[in-house]
């Protein structure tokens, strides 16, 4: 199975900019960006990010706001904060050289077992598994594992299987082969089994269970919050706030929003917080924005101030600020309402 997979990968591997070399910095940035994000989306962000921060030292020396700006639109901004913090750790603790040992890589902010395994195997050729959703799915089908792969004990079982599979094999090609196989052939729905290089040994294919497996049932409690979100303007300027550190969308800029029942209540809440009067101008749009464990329903209204106050920005200035993806949607909705 390993030989067949590695041979297939070497002949069919997808062409990505982070596969041009084995630089651990490049692999690290790509792997963090690829968390929760498709490869097609990541490519332009990756190229732009490396152009601005070509190495650990450049990334560590940049401000968090500069890093957020380069990340703008990718979402899950905590990833950007973690790589910025990790770059500073690498600069101070490892003199700017990306660490070689698996445990040292794993200790960096925002790096779990999968990412540490991917960097260790691809950059350094270490025989370490990189088990993500693709690998859990492929191994579950190949070995006809009927247990729930969302459970930690099942994930550990699959990790041990992969650990044995890569012994005395090219771990870099194996791990990347599994990534490509999961993305292009062993898909979550309707896998292309007739094109699969390891189909002969696949028990799910033999038992016609490939459309049943894997069993992946996650228990998620999703919270839904309704906001009145205010586009607050005075002439050609917009009022923005910066989110505090530590919470959702930390340090990113956005519009004021309150968990209140009407725009009139919004005016009262704003007046209480900022001691400023607002005039309700218009309802713009209702926008739904989904996070991993919560959903925002933003009822967007335009409000007008009677004078300019602090924290007001022109559109040109807003373009230089790291704006959250949710509030980029809000701004676009407002601008397209004219």
C-alpha cells in the first residue's frame, strides 16, 4: 500500500508554491494557512505573505497589525497571532532557525500533532505521521474501521496504524500522498475508487462500504447570536472599534454591534457607551456569518453622527486596517446599497 501510494504521489502530485522546496518556514506558513481553508484560497495569500515576510526574522519584527493585514480575508485570525508569537519565540530561543526536533516544533503556538508531523516529515524527512481529516477518512475506509473517527480513542488508533505504515518508507511522500489522495480521489462523498492507487487492498471498496465510511459524528453545541450592527458615519468617515485581546476576533477592527432588539435600542446603548447622539438613517441588510462554534445574525443599519468623534476613518484608511471578515461583509453591503 505504501509503495503504491508513494509511486502515485510522485507521478501525480499537485503543484503548489510551498512544494517548491523543503524550507520548514515555508511549510509551516502553508500548513497553518491550510487549516480550515482550501488550497485554492490559500495560494495568493501564501505568496503575498512570503513576499512581505520572507523569513522568520521579518515575521517576528513585524507588528501584529501588519500580520493581520496580510491575513485579512483568511479568517480564524488566531492562527495569525500564533504564527507571529511563534516567530518571536523562534528568533529568541532558536536564533531565527526553525527548530528541528519534533517536540520543539509541537511546543510552538498553534501547532498540533498534525502540523508538527507535516513539518517534521516534509522539511526534515522524519518518519512521523501527519494525521488529518483526509488520513482519518482513508485509513477508516482502507481497514474498514466502523468506529466514530470523531472520537479521540479512534484517532489514536489510526495514528498508531499510520506510524507503523511509514516505518522505513519516505514519510514526506507518504504523508503528502495521503493529503492529495484525500483531496482528489478518496473524497468525503462519492470517492473515485476506480482511480484509486490503493484500491486493491481497500476493505471498504471490497465490502461496498465506501459511501458509508467513515463514521464521523461530531457533537457540537452551536451558539447563535443576533446583533444590531451599526454603520456609523459622519460625512465620508466611518466609526470603527478595535476588538480587545483575548476574545473572538481579537485586535481586529469592526463596526459597533449590540445584542439588542431594535435600532432604537442600539441608539440608546451607543449613547450610554460613547455619550453621542445618533440618527437612524436606514436598514441596509441582514447578514449571516458562521464561525466554527457560533453564528452571527447581523441586522445592519446605517446611523449618522452630528459631528466627527475619535476612531473615525475614511475608506482609504480602512483599507490599511485589519478588518474582520464578518465586518468586511457589512461594509460591502453598505457600499453596494447606493
